[in-house]
C-alpha cells in the first residue's frame, strides 16, 4: 500500500533550536536565549543574560542561519515535499513592539523560502514556536497583557504580507496546550511568555522545574493567545484566501492504567484538559462546557473573557488540525504508580511499552488511536502529524558512518500506523518528523539527544565544527518517500 501522491512528506525544526546567530542581523533576545543546557537528570536553568562563561545552547544552536542552503539541499535530496520551520519573532521585531520591522530579518527568511522553492519544497511556517521576544516578557508579562495580542497581529500581518506568494501553509502557536499540561512554570514561560515577577527578578539561576505558576494568570494569557490566533487566521484569509492556517497541539495521548471506572473517568478529564480544550477552541470556535466546569471547580475567574471575544473565536477557526506525537502514558487515581515523563507531560508508566534512553514510552499504535480519535472528534478537518521522533545517542564510526537502526525502527512502526490510518480513509494529509537534522533539545538543552537523519558535529561542551553528515536513516527515509511509503 502507498500513501497518496499528494501526501506531504518532510521534517520539522524550530528557529530557536536550529538557527543560532542569536544577535546577528538585528535580532533581539527571545525566551530560549535565556536558558542554559541541562541533561536527562538535570533540568534546564533559567538565567537572564549576565554570565559570559555560561553555555546558552540556542545562541549558536546548529547555525542553520549560515548553513540553510546546505541543509535545504540535503532535505531536497531526501525528497521532501514540505519543510516545517518557524520564523523567529525577534528577527522581525527585535523588541516585539518596534515601530518598524527589521529588514535584515525579513530578507533572511526570503532567502530561506526562495531556497525551498528552488527544490519544490513547500514551507510550513509556525509563527510562534516559543520565540517570544524577551522585551515582551519583561515589559508586558507576555500574553498576560491583552496588548500583546496587537503586537502579535502586527508581526503576523508583516510576515503574511511579505511572504504571501511564497508560503501557503501556516501554524499560529506551537503546542498551544503546553500550559494545560504538567509543565507548570516552564509551559507558561515557553508558551505564553509569562513568568512570576519574583522569578524574573531573582539574582540566582532558577531550575525551569522550579518556576512558579499561577493558574489564573495562565488561563488569562492562554485566552489572549486564542484571540491572537483567531484574529490571525481571519486576517490571513483576507490577505490571501489560498492560505491554509492550522493550530498545533502537543497531543498527550492517555489510557486508563486499569479498568477501574475512576481511572477511566480520570483519563477522560485528563484528555479534555490537555488536548480537547485547546483543540475545541481553535477548531470549533468556542469554549467547551467541560472547561467552564473546570474553571468553576478550580476558582478560575473568567472575567478575562470580554464582550465580543466569543465572536472572534467563532470567526477565526483553523483550516487544519496539526499535532505532535511522541509517546503515550497512563492515568490512574493510584498514588504509588510508577511515573514516566516526556515532552513536558507526566503520567503513569504503561507496562506494555518500551522507552527511549530519556524515558519516553514508544507507542506506534497510539498514533493510529490518536488519528482515529481526532478524525472522529473533528469530522472533515484535515489532520497532519507535524512532530514525531525519538532522541537517542548516536555513535560516529571510524569511517564516519552512523548506524541508527533504532531510529529507523521507531519511524517504521509509526509510519506503518499512519499507513493504516490512510487505509481507513482518515483525513491525514502529511507528516513532518521532528528534528530531521540534529538540533538543541527544547526539554533538556542537549545536543547529545539527537533526533536527526542528518548528524551535526556540535556537542554539549561547546565543541564541534558544525559539519553535516548523513546517517543510515537518511537513506531509509529517502527511499520511503521515493516509494510513497510502500517500502518500510
């Protein structure tokens, strides 16, 4: 069985994890520029720029800023149809509220999109992939201020007008539901540019896991992002009716740990809060009753929902539903269940699944389950998997080869699940693997946690010459695309 010829094969990156050149070309500081590296056992640290001896991984990342032509040529060699990337908001408006955009930043993305067009690759552009300008954090407390909605709209209009003939596919906010998961203050900072004032003014480094979170402020800021997204969708369609604009959900696929009805009900509640809340608002255009019940039960004051907001949400629904899928976990009311973590979520360990070196449970069947569930919940809405992959430690052999059979096996089984989804005639239109070229891990800030088909010579001690080389998985993915998924 083959995937349809129209299926969009490719890979996905984020500006803050690959571009580097963090102050080049007039770019301003953004949230990730303030984060040090960590490890599988040590969380990342928040430390505003004040230590010249500290290692901030995003400052150089893998230097895509200077290697983009080489990298896009490699993507084309694999046969990509689509390249998901983000525009770094701080390259366009260095302080977020500048009067005029930064021409050097705009010109950089012109060159990137032109390079994609050269090879027939469609860009899929995320407007905000955690790259909220730092000045917006310090001056407005991120999206906690309704003023930030207008700042985002100005940025979105600028890039929509500039690239309206070069980019067809857009996403508004990456993993917009992260603040609804277990990330706490990390999710607030990454996703909303929201940080507690005491944490912001701390004179000592703070572990991201120790950042404070206030649910009232979180849901207020998230509501403002919903409005920003809806207004952006409406504006985008006015600028170019051919635009296809989607949301992006970090799908936290969950199962009951046991048949205990309390576990089943807890799983439903978890799925609603973590996934369906943000999905419903952006696809259906309204707050579902279950989240209004949650607000009431948890003392959340909904006065942040102003007159006219409901109409904005209804008029700005997305054209497609896109999501990340890495793992699944279980939900239980038992307090002593073994725990697993991954992609800023936590749950009970599933005894039937294996895990990666970083403890993320591997569940290809869960991808099919997720696609089927979404197709049932949002009939007729196109679906796209825009992040999927596994972090692993790769060994470079003496001859320079990298034999990553473990990565091939991971992708093979997940693509097999997608092939079954296509056989069932579910509306799956594309697939972009996460980190098709090695980059900085968002969760740990590591280089050694490698995802790519392409190896980058860059390491956690700051060494490496940024050279690229193909792994075995590169040639496997190339053949898979060439055969439209027939040869797994």
